[in-house]
C-alpha cells in the first residue's frame, strides 16, 4: 500500500500478488475505493481471487470521499482525468501492458482505457457495468449530487458545490447515452477481448451491458443471473479466471 503523486494529484493504491498485471477498479461510483475491491462492495473479493496469478493493483478513485486519493476537479474532462490517474499509476509502477477488471463505474472507465490506451490494455472484464437507461437518463447525476458531492465539499474547503455540479453535468448530463465514455461505433470496432458480466439494477442496466457484448467483436458474456443464487458466484469467478488465462500474453 502506498501513495503516488503526479503533480497536484495524489493517488492511494494497493498491490498484491505476482504475475501478469491486473488493474482492479472498484464499484461504488465516484465513491470507488480499495475497500470495494477487497470485499466491501462487490459480490466477490477480486484481490483475493486473482492475486495468485496476477500482480493486482487497486486504488482509491480521485476525490472519492471514503478514500485517500485527492486532486483537482477537472470539470471539462471528468472521465479522462480518472483515466489519466490510472495510466499514470501504471507508469509509476513500471507496468506497460496490463489487463483490467472493473465493477460498476469500472465499465465506463474500462471503455475509456480501451479508447485511450488500446496498445496497453490486453483484455477487460466488465462486472455489473454502469450504463445509461433511456428511461432514467438523469440517474447518475442525481445519485452523485446527493451521495458524493456534499461529502466531498465537506472534506475539501477549496471546492464548491457549483464546481461539483459542473463536473457531474459534464460527466453524466452532456452525453447521457450508452456507456458515457465511448460510442457504439467505437465498441463495434474495438477488437480487444472483453468479458461482460451483466447486472439488472437501475445503475447497471442489463440491456446496455448486453448491447456492448453484442457489438464488441471479441466479447464474451457470462451466464445471467450470475450473482443469485449465491452459489453461482464461484462459477462466474471461474469464468473470469479462465478468460484472463486465455488472454495473457504468451498463453497457448
């Protein structure tokens, strides 16, 4: 566990295990932290499950109030600012190529990594990914203006609610469609292998997850539902493990 500083940004991260690098992105939206990866949020502890075969790297998302990562609110580039942090962290750790597994907000962030660094991301696993429901376009803005912004402003006297509102508007209101970070055409032309484990709750729409799986030419999809009954979760984890093994560089 340590901190990485990149200009005005300070990222708290955790490493465990050895093997081909695997970046882990916790769920919880803009409250995404390491605790979400090691068991507090997802249906399984991703660090524990994959550290035997991978050099796992988890981190607190910049400005997640429950976490320890801090930095400016880049109002004009909210998604890209987080992707900057992830790529800079991997650079700091001396990691060039890596795989990535993300829950919830990790879905849009993985697509943005695939757009920004297609030569570095070997494969992606999108677990219960976030997406925009046509009938609930403002869901993420409303959730975060209530469940993220006030907590952040209380911790950071240098930030204002007006700044947080502008940040969330750019992130979730200016283009409130699909997966927020990329277009359907991008997914259609993205040849990086991806494995999608859909969910079906307001913030994790089944239809959007399945649309990405149908569009991406090298996509795979899990059984559904895979979290219920809970006895199915180990089967889903085995599928993830097999997918990661199959797409590691040098795999036969």
